[in-house]
C-alpha cells in the first residue's frame, strides 16, 4: 500500500474536526465512544458540550448516571455511557485519574474493545495498534479485492491482521485517522470518488470497476416488530407517570408505561386486575420508531389515573419531564 501518499493526502485534506485536532487520550476516548454506531455530524455538538461539562476523567467520574444519560439523550445506545462512567471511576481508582498509557491497561477499561483501544493507542500515543472499523473494512476490502463476509469474526480478524501489518510501517497517528477519513469522505459506500483517491493507483476494486460490490456483508436478520399500547398517564395534580427501563435496550432511560398489546381494552382490563383504574382522555394515534434491530409501533393514549399505581411507575412533575433522560422513541411523542 502507498502509505506515504495516503498520509500526505490526510495531512492536506482532512476535515478539521474538534476531536481530530487533539492528542488528549481522554478526548479521543470520549469521541470514539460517541462515534460508535453514530454519524460524525450527530456527534459533534454533543462532543463539544460534553467536554465543556466534563473536561477530564475526574470531572466525568463525579457525574451521576442519570444526569450523564440526559447529557447524551438523542445519541442512542445508552449502555455505552454507563460503561464510560464506570471506566472513569476505574481510572480515578486505579490510575490516579490519569488516562492509562499501555494497550493492556486501556483495553481493560469497561466499554473499550479492540477497535477503541487501537484508535486511542494510535491516535493519542502514536503506537502501532490496528483500529478496524466499518470505514477501514470498506477501504481495505476494496483495495485488496477481498470478498469474504466481513460480518464473520474470523474474516474481520484476517483483515485486522492486514491492517496491523500496514500500521506497523506507518505513522500510526496519521494512518488510523487517514483510513477512517478516506472511508468517510472518499471511499464511500456509494459512488466512491476513486479519481481523487490517494490509493487509486493500486486499488484492485477500482481497476476491475467493482467498488460498489464490496465489502460483502451478509444480511442482518430482519428487524423484529413490536406493537405497544403506550400510556401518557396523568393525575389531577400536574404529574405524569414514567417507568425507568431495566431492559438491555435503553436501560436506565425513562419511558411512558407501555404494554405489549394491540388493544387499549386489554390494557384497561390488565390494570384493573392490579386494582389500577384509568380513564381514557384521548386517543393520540400511532407512532413508529425504528431501531437497528427492532421496530416499535406504538398506539398512544392519554389517560387519567383514577386509583391505584403500579410499583414500577414513577410520579414526575410535568415540568420536570425535560430534565430526565428519555428514549427518543418516547420523547418525540407530543
Ligand atoms: S480507489 Fe476507489 S475503491 Fe479504491 S480505495 Fe480508493 S476510493 Fe476506495
């Protein structure tokens, strides 16, 4: 691979992103966690505010989980921020609040996998550790014309080894970022800009004109559809009732109580069995929210609580609703 050409291209052309202009391992760590499954444009405003509020590991370690989730409401995949907080506390306890410097220590942090550890080590510390993300998979599979299924772990491992062999010949700080940037801006999934790509001279996919057929990724299982009756439950005293999620998806986020059912009458009967009486005030219609692996179809009702309460429900002042971390799937319900 023409690594020198790739690095020169990056030095001259990269976007001046806030988190690419720093070598502070703390900031690089935060940015890499935020960028997991999330677009750069979405992350940027969150990152800026986050670093302002939590400028270092110590400040982050003092955050409370609920407040932290509120700060990142809208980014999705909230479990990563639970781990982020756990990792900050771990660094305070085990590394005297200083971000660890060795790969072995970095990969021990909660929520940090091989990719994130590789990104931190190479970008912050100039150490040759591969960071293979979706962008890098795309660039390498095309450059080398590899049509293995990169959803399969052993094939990713093979590509990771190849990436490792390249980074060992490169300036790790520049190489990792150059590959990510190339994948994001030039070697895009559709219509890659091969004419201006620094790797075009030896790129096999370009030569064969098969760029858009790679990488090969087998189809994910179809999204699962869930149908819910979702209740905005009020009392006569300006309160609304919420539930704090304990499920893996959106754990710790607040939601309106919802029921795995298609009929409000079934829900009313179910609540009556628990000695909870409600009165329906308004049928608010259907809302749909699409996650990566599932779809929620929610039929929303506004109801008044007459008597009883479910132990899982939490009574909240209506004007405090905006201060709580809430799943976007429910926040968008007006
Ligand atoms: S030449 Fe085209 S397909 Fe090959 S790496 Fe560059 S942008 Fe991707």
